[in-house]
């Protein structure tokens, strides 16, 4: 991943504030104020229409295209619109959750079955005794199905690692140690999460078999009603797929994160702790890797029903703001001749965690947002190609869909997912 210097980010902000951009027909710049947003969210809804009907979601795909910066920027939208099959969108207060020892042992059983398992944190190749290893406020797990001599002989292996808070005190900390993660990996020598990808063919037999394996993971853990498939990419040069899953809260999808945010990297973003991220690498023969970061749990319901902008109001803001945002990116990073293409192929109304003002621990609000998922490609003046550029970061290969822009479904403000508001 390529980092963009801090002074360039400042330059973008200056350009954004001072650039001569045509004034939109409607006011699309909305100040961010959590208290005001919650006041706006109070609903007087008196009908029981499904959201697709009450918000005026069009039949078929939403399409839109435009260009800017002397046609060096093109924006193309041909997107399925995904809306929860419900009548209301709530707001919840959530906090960090932790992987219990019971759940971790279920995961061990799922992947290792009856194999002999060695605990790498213990001496003399001790076998796993079913108990987590605790270090202060945190516990960890490091398991493998091979001895050191078998690994030296080059035999393939399976391994599980986990790191989680052992106490409520640790759980509520906002620091890099308080991250919770659970990972499974088969040692096949392939970089499943650092290789270019393209959208998967969901109708193919190989994809359906890969998805069935991932679905069975949550089914065997008894979590199939809490987690479901989001979207997937096929990994180029292989028969494997990257599949991303979403945490469902009372049947409503949450934001699908395709990258794990490490709060220790304060130069890149300042969200207190990373979004819940669940991603698999799988093929028709089984799961090759699994990574699960930052689980959450609901503390309380703040509002059972919220007042939402209509879909037409949302896309009016989108059409204005996406053009402004990426015109600045094209001008600054593309030089005088560089070009940029932005494509969007999925739009989701879902719940996303934002920072809550004055919160002193690891808690936040799940609010309704519209996420416009897609990709961007920038060809700089010198021919350098970058993908999915945003917020001072870019990638040298195209991997998975990312949030091109996120709009608060209540007040229409643009949500910065790296800042968490």
C-alpha cells in the first residue's frame, strides 16, 4: 500500500476549500453534529411501508454518469440498490465485544476436526489443552497441526491465531493492544489478500461451493442469523475467491469492511478502533484463510425508528459530492494530463458505526448510511497507476470494492470512514 505524504493531504484540503467548483443547485454541504443529527432522526412515521417503498427506491439499477476536469475524470454508476427488507432503520449504541473461549474452541473444532493440534506458545511441542494463554489483560491463541520437523520438511499446515481482551477493563480501551482478531490460515504459499481481483461470478458452480463452505462456518458456530454474505471478488490467477461477510443486527446489515483498520497507525486514520471485518479466502475445495477483526455487541437501542432522506435526496447529494471529491483528487494526483475513472456497482443502505461525541471508552453509534461501493483507477502524468485512492492512501493493484463515498441517511452529510464520523 502506498502512503501519501501528510503535506499533500493538507494541500488537498486547501484545494478543496479554495478550488473553483460549480455551485450545486441544492445545498449539499452538511455540517456534522451528532446531537443535531439525532434530533433530525426522530421519526413521525405513521405507515408500515417497507423501506424500498417509503424511500422511493427505483426498480432496477440506479445509473449515473458524468465527467469533469476537462474530461480527465469520468464517473460511472450502474448499481444494484440493496435495502433491508424492513419498515424501519434504528440507531444502536454498540461497544467492542470479545471472542469467548467457548467460541474460539468451536472455531478450532471447525477447522481441525480430530487432528492433533500443537500450542506454539508452550514449550516442547505441547498439544492444545483447550485453554487460552493469558498475558495481563489479554489472551492469545497460537495453534498449528504440524511439528517443527514436519514444517522443516515442507509439509503444508493449518494454523489458528487469536488475540482478544480477557477483561472488561481491557475491552474498553482505545489502544492498539485492545484489538480483537481471529485468523485461520492454510500454509499453501499463496498471498490471498495481496493479489489483484475482479468481481466474482455469483452464478458459477465454483463460487457457490466456496460460499457454502463459508456459510457453514457461521452455521456450525450457531451464528448464521447474525452474519451473512456481503460480496466477493475472484482472485486473479487462481480459482479462489475473497468473500466478505456482514454482521446483521436484528436482521439489518452493517457496513461491509474490506480492509482491517489498525488504530496504531494514527497517521492514516483516527477512528478509535477498527470496524468489524470478516473475510474469507475460499475455493471449491474449502476455506484457505479466514480473518475476523473487532467484533461488536449492542449495548442499547437509542432509537427504534429514524427519519430518513428519500433516495432521490440521497443521490442528489451523491451526484454533487462525488464529482467535487474526485475532481480534487484528479487535479492534485493526476497532474496536468493524468486521468481518473470512478465506477460504482453496488449501493447499500445499512448500519455503520460512527464516533459518539464525548464517549470515553470503546463505544459508538450504529446509524443508517448509504454506502456506494466501487473502485477507482488513477493514471498519473508519468504513467503510474494507482487504485482506490482516498484519504492519503492508494494501492498498486485493484483488489476489492471499497466505499467510494458514504452518505449519512439521516442528514445527508458525507461520512469519513477513516475518521469515524
